[in-house]
C-alpha cells in the first residue's frame, strides 16, 4: 500500500508553515491567545509554547500559532529600549 506524502503537513491537514484557517481550531486558539496576554500582563513577557500549552490546555500547534500571531501583531512601545553604540571598530576578523 502506498502512503501519501505527509511531510510538512500537520495532523489536521494544513501545511505546518501556514497559519491554520479560521474554523474549528479558532476557539481553542482564541482561548490560548487570551491566556498568553494575561501571562504577559502579569509577568511582563509572553509564555513559552510549552507554558502556554499547559496553561491553556491546548495542543502544541495551537499554542505556537496563538503566540506567533501575538508576536506578529504586537507593536513595540515608544519607550522600548534601543541600544546604539558609537563604537566603530569591527569585531570580526577580516
């Protein structure tokens, strides 16, 4: 029996590198997003995928997609730290 090629495809049939379409997974992903935002408010940073997976009781893929969307849509605050140095020497060997 010939098995279909499933490399790069998640368990729900969507490509691994594409965000999941809205639909059946959306309520779980929304729940995970809300939990991640609460975590950021309390701790000053987003949780890791594993932390979110445990906190929201969702799959690893759902946690990862929720965090990816949060990272993609989060704007840097105006007072974000931006380091600038006037050191003009190179640190690598030519």
